[in-house]
C-alpha cells in the first residue's frame, strides 16, 4: 500500500500500461468498513483530554436516559441498553445518540463537537429544559454551528482535530487489537473487492483507490489486517472530486467507477462535466439518512446500492 500523491506531471511516475477500457475503481472506505464505534470512542478520549471536567460530569449523570436526550427506540424499546457505560468508558446513552447523528458527521472535528454538544445538553437539562433532539441537531448542523461551537468552547478546529488524532494514535499504540476490533467489516463487500484486485493483478488493470478520512498509515493498517493490501492506493476523502478528475485525466480510456456513501460527494461528481464518463454508485449501507438517499437518487445516472453484496454487480 502507498498513499496516493496525485501530484503534477513533473513529479508523477509514468502511468502503467493498461488496456483501453480497463476498470479503475474508486470507493470510500465506509463502503468496506463501519468505523462508527471507533470514531465515537476516539472522540470520547479526545474530549477527555480537552475537557476532563465535562466528561467526568457526564459520567456522573443520573436519571433515565430519556432525560439525558436518548430514546427507547434506539435500544429495542428498552432503557436497559442505554444505561451504564460501554467500551472505552463511554456512557451508553451518549454513544447511542451519536450513532443517530452519524449521517451528519463529516470529520473528526464534527464527531468531537457533537459529542460535547450532546453532553452539555444533558448536563443542562432539567425542569422545563430538555436536551436538543437528534433531528434538531441534524437539521442545524453545518459550518455556522460548527464555527459557533468552536468559539463557545474557547478552542480551535486545529486543536480539536489534533486531540482526536492523538487519541487515536495512543489507542493504537496501547491496544492495537482492541482498536481494530472497534471496526466492523461489511463482509458482503470484501469478497467482490478481493476478486477485483485479483483480476487487476492478473490482467494488468488499474487497481483500486480507497478514499479515507483517516491518515494513510491508519487506513493501511486496517486494509492490511483484512488482507486487502496489494493493488490499493489510499487517497484523501475530503479531496474526492479533485482525485477523480486527476485520475480521469491520467487514464482517459479507463472504465472508471466511483462508489461512495456520502451523498454530497456523489452529487458533486454527478454534476461535474469533467466526470461525465464515470459510472457512479451510492452505497446506502454506510451512514445514509433518508434525505441523503433522496439527494443521491435525484441524479438518474447514480446507481443505488442497498446492501454490501450489491458491490459485486459494480466491481464485476
């Protein structure tokens, strides 16, 4: 594995010779793995380093999870699964609420800020004042609220993001097996990806690019553990559109397929005239909300993939 540099022509190595029409697959890491638990626990650890008094107070909260902002429906209609603490010392009600907010999380910054907001709302709740609901937070989440929260917490985006990165590195160093176990592989997606990688190796194809918000080394650690190393390059998820354009320019004759669980990223690709020749697909098994699924479906050329096993029809 190696991080994709995607630099200018002067620094780029020559493109390998591949037959015209050879497939080139670009997909988000979330199509392969559910990292929600890992990111939530890492955010909890980061919050503990940034605001230890707040996390300590959150752990001491009493009362039913409903008073803290949780809903019975998140745990099969019972409060039992929302009480006490879970992995990493994270209060179960808080983990469940963050899971519901997952569709609006676009970065580690979002994850940490939403965690603190949920905790603050629970700590401030009382007679006549309830915590903000998942719907209220999701509807209002965006750059303005993110900026306001950073200012309210007397912090900076760089400081919060750095705390998250440090918390993840510390967890990996302390307990690499536990860190890997906090990720859940979408098993139905792995087999078709392995077959695609094998064909690319045997037939001289372009291989696979994986878009990830994690540092390349972290992504490589996960992929290698799943025996998905050879033939994959890691690219920055935040620069997905630029990566697609660069790849298309580099291999104009490739049969290029882009698969992502982020509706906004798929929409951007669908609207970019430079990417009209790409085949596009939206993976609904990631962290999709109904509104995001509808957004992706508004472009007729975007194929809808409902289950991980649906990847086979695209990769094969």
